[in-house]
C-alpha cells in the first residue's frame, strides 16, 4: 500500500499547504542563485514537525530542476560523514537526470538538504579524550565550514532553531537566512484532505475531515496518515470511524515533562523531554510556576525551586529585551534542571493544573480581539500606528464616549461601531446609555468641543484601570 504522505507530497511550491510567506521567501532565495552565488548560501527552515518543511524544500528542487542530495543528520551527525556527503556535493558540479554533465554556469544546481539539523553534534574536547572519541563529534562545525565554501544551495531543516544556534551555532545564524514555518489554518488542511479523498474515490463525511483538520494542530503529515488509516479498504467513511483513532492529544507531553522535572533528577532525560516539547520557555515557566507549590510541600524545596524560576525569568527578560534568543537555552536549563535539583523528598502528587494565567488569557481572547478591532478603526481614521492608538487615543475615546452622549452617537456613526463594541467601550457601569446611543445613531449631531485632556489627567489612569478589569468582567 502506497503511503499517502509520499503520494500527495507537493511537487511544486504552489501545492504547499499554508505558509505562503515562507514559500515566497524560499522562492526569492532560490532566484538569487540564478545570478550566481548569493551572500547567504544557505537557509534554515524552522517549525514544528509535520507542517511541511521538508516537502517545501523538495518542491523547491522539483520546481527549479535541481538535483537533490538529502542527508538526515540524526543518522550522520559527525564531521567525517558530513564532509563525505554534504561538503563533497557542495563544492562539485552536478549531472542531470540522464547522467550528463550540467554546469552551474548554465543553471545546473544541486540542492543539499540537511534534515533534523538541530541534532548536529558539537566537538567537545577533554584532556582524557582518545582519538576514537571524536568519531561522532564536530558535525555542526563541518556544516558551518561547508556553507562558507559551497557552490550549491543548502537547506537546513530544524524543529528547534534555538537548539541549532546555541554554542558554536552562532556562526550558522550569521551564515543562513531563517525562514519560519507556522501551523497552517485548519481550513487549508481540510481542503487538502478533501482533495485526497476525491483522488482516492473515497466518500468521507465532511465532519470527519473537519475534526481531523482541527485535531492535527497544523501537523499535516499526521492528518494525512489519519485519513488514510480510517479509509483503508473502505469507500464510505462516517463519524463513527474516528473512534479507531482516538484523540491524539499533542499537548499531553507537557504533563510528561512536568513529571520528569518534579519526580526525577535525571538531567539528561529532562533535557530530552523538553526538546520534544513544542512550547517556548516562557510558557513552560507558567506551567512550573502553577504546579510547583502543589508539588513541593517542603518549604526549603519550594524556596529553592522558586529561586531557580526567578533566575530563569531574568534570562527570559534579557532574551526579549535584547532579542538574543541564544539565552533561551540558559533559561530552560536553569528553570527545568534547577527546579528538579531543588527537591530533597519524593512527593506523591500526580495531578497537574493548566496555568491560571494562560487560562485567563485564553478566555479573554474574544474581548481582546474586540478591543483590537476598535483600535484598528481608530488607527485607520487617524493615520497612526495601533500602538499609539492603544496607548494614547483609545483611553481618551473611552472617556469621552462614556461622558458625552452626543460624542458617542457621532463616533458610533463615524466608526460604524457594532452594538458589542459599544458595550465594550461603555463598560458595565455605563451600559444605561447604550439604548440612547443606538436609537439616535442616525441623527445628525453637532459635538461641542471638549476640554483638553492632558496625559497627567486623573481620568487616564481611571479609564485604563477600568479597561483592564473589563477584559475579565465583560
């Protein structure tokens, strides 16, 4: 039986599902090779597993007629193997599909693809190291050296970009363009699954396709595997067929990671588990912070655990302020390994809670989206940035809207505010004005000039405070 993920792998970049910006950036980089050797000879494709990074690289080669040299660095991570395959291919000319010499001056290219490049080894020397101990080291340096001299385009594919560039990987960061891949929208995955079912002449309930598209969370490969598994030897697939799949919860690994941190002191195991976790260190910090007091009942263990969290938070703050994401690895190690090493007892707790802060943010998203919609309307009318409207103009609009009904009626008409948006602006203490504003919105109103409001006016803090509360009270 043919694997559908291979059968329906994109043959051109136009067939790639989602990630239009990444596709455009990749095409632009490929076109730069037409004129010769560009400044950035390699690109890094970064993103979650299964969202189409490798497929995009292969499609680029098919589209441009490039020969493919593919190397999985999980199987060949040492310098010797990489130089034998990648470096040799990078500096030599290529041949076409018929075995004829095809000069790069006439457009002949090879695309060297290094998959799972974030698994490359570093070269670490110790005084007691023997010559044979280096047989599996130095892979990352070999790649850096290859990129510097390559005459052929190179693509590095990673799940963890920051795992790649830490240590000596800083040279990789300077030598390559970074192209980020994000989860495609469920509708895009849905359309792909529907097309595959039509090609395979299988009738599938639309609800089945939608559920698989939603559950896959951007993992196109798993979605295609799911639809193939439930369509096996069938021509008709209904909703009941989903029971054989179960629900693949791709976030459950966070609970495994918490158990590793809270129940063990195995640093290597913790780091491997965190490597598989598709969460940034800031989100992991919220998970640990939420569950730490429920886990560590010994006061001294709790203090040491929070001390590690606070130090990790300092590194995270520096990361965002300086945009130096190389500090992420330090924050992760201090946070995860530090909390694990802080305990002096075994604790029986097995239940972990979703972070309250993240839950509140998630629940308030519709309200925040409404606020952003209002701010966007203000920005378009005033020809300024959303940040300026949010930090300055929005505050005064809210104050005047609540305290001058004529102004509110005119603004409702001017910005075409919906009833829900007006409710948000008014807040619960001014909802009694809603009916008057709505009923008179079509009447021509002359608004009297308002007194100037300065940034040190007491109303500024008053309105900001009330808007902050409305995120959760509305």
